[in-house]
C-alpha cells in the first residue's frame, strides 16, 4: 500500500507526533526520525513531540533524546505533565486564587505546576495530582488517599499502567492510580492520551487548527483514536506496537498508514 504521496500531506501546517514507537525505540532512534525532526526545524514547521510520561521536564527530556541521537528542541516537547498543568491553570483561572496541589510525582510535574502558577502544598489542597515517579512511599500514598477522602479532586497525568525498562516492566501512573482508587472509591480525571485534551492543549501552544494538523502515532487505541476525536488527520506508523493486520480489529481507521516516519520525510 503506497499512500504517502506528496498530495496527501500538502494541507498539513502543523504536526503532532508520539515519541515511543514513532521516533525512538528503547533509547534508539527509529530510522528517519532524526531527518524528519531536522526537516521540520529547517522549514520552521510548527510541531510538538508528545509523551504521556510526566517524569521529565522538557529540558531533561531533550537532553535524554539528544543522548540517544535525536535533536528535539525543548520547546517542541509536550508532556502529560505540561498538559495537566495547562488544564489546572484553565480550571482555576476564574476562582480568583491560585490552585493548591498535593503532588505525587517528579520534577517534570512539579516544575510544570509551579510554572502554571500552582501552589504545591500538603495542607488543604484543591487537587491531588498524580504523575510518574520512581520513589513512591507508603506515607505519600496514604497522604494522597486521606486528602482525596477529605475532598481534594483526584487528577492523574496519564493512564499507562506499566512503562518499559531494560530489566522489564515498571509500574506506572495508572497502576498507582488504581491503588488510590481502590482505597478511596474515587476515579482520577486523566489528562494524558487517549484524552484528546492532551492534543487540544498542544495545539493551543503552537496555534494549530484541527483541519490543518496531523497526529503521528503507533497505537490505535491512544494516538489514533484521540487524534480522530480531536478532528485531526491521523497517521499510523507500523514501526511500533501495531502491525498492519491489527488495523481491521478496531472500529476506526487512521487517515494514513505508513511503515515508519522515514516514509513521511519527503512529504512534509
Ligand atoms: Mg507510542
């Protein structure tokens, strides 16, 4: 199937792309990814690289990507932590007071919330905000549970229950959220993919409009479905988790299917 003709993407002004399985795979760049980013930068395309991982700040993430051979400017990174901070900033803007957040997470999340004007506190918070971390403690989880039972709203950066590591899977935000849900009977509001909220805030950041924006991803149940729900042109790459024969199992289809981002370089 040859669908990556030049005409297919000529109306696309802005690009959103997933990271794992699209640009990188276990700390190695996927062939074509570096060239695609270079081309976007060289032609001043408006684009953002999206990740549901809320552990790193954009600066840390840019450094990590650089170490694995991919040059992505930090202003072109959009994490679920940034999306969550934007969401909360918008939620509290008419209250006349800064939002108060108790955070279970790392610098990626605390920095984003700080920069969005939130107060980080364990006293009388409006929100308990859960993100990715490697240092959960029983005391912190207990605190979060008691604050939610006391009326704080429960927010999570992303639904992923596991993340990858070289030694095997790691429990991720969704797994800890499940623990807190079991103890409180409260479900979190989750900002990251597949919530199209993640795409809408990304598009606001680069002043993108849905009719002229494309989303590239390797997962049908997150990247593609959320892209469709946000009204975007969707591009499924087969360099990650999805095989071509998997596509028909879903009740929706991407606009375009390509083997990898290498097939997009000449059309963007
Ligand atoms: Mg992916």
